């Protein structure tokens, strides 16, 4: 199975950067590096298996094809859509946030 390319939206990259900054501010440099590794693993997984993610929020938000996949070991979810040859990554959000507000509201 051919892996798809990843397109990180600006908001998704900002989410990742903010999480890394949080861990560094807590003097948890190892956690920051591990977070990046786990995000990369999650992205690799959804590129190879795009239908594996949960479509839980797709209907609620009126966003057909929206799925999410967890970042192992961290309370974050990668939100994405399969766009054929590429994976469109919308956000990487903490699972305890108000997901609809953060996805649609662009918080």
C-alpha cells in the first residue's frame, strides 16, 4: 500500500509547536522530543491507513471525511481528511478541549 503525503495546515503546525513549547516550558525536553516522534508516528499511520481514524466529529460538524487518530502516550488527537493522494491535517488538539469549537471556530 502506497503511503500518502501529508499537508499540515498552519493551525495544525501551530498546535504542534504550542504543545512542544509547553513541554519545554515545563523543563520536560524529553517529553517534547517524544511528542514530536509520536505525532510523526500518528501521521505515518494515517497516511498508510486513512480509514482507521474515528469519524466521530464528521457528522456533528458537517465535515464529511473528517477523522481523528490519537497521538500515543499524549492526550492529543490528529484531525485529518483523506484527499486522495494526500492527507489534509486540520489540527492536533488536546482531547479534553471543546473539539467542535476549536475545529470550526479556529480557536
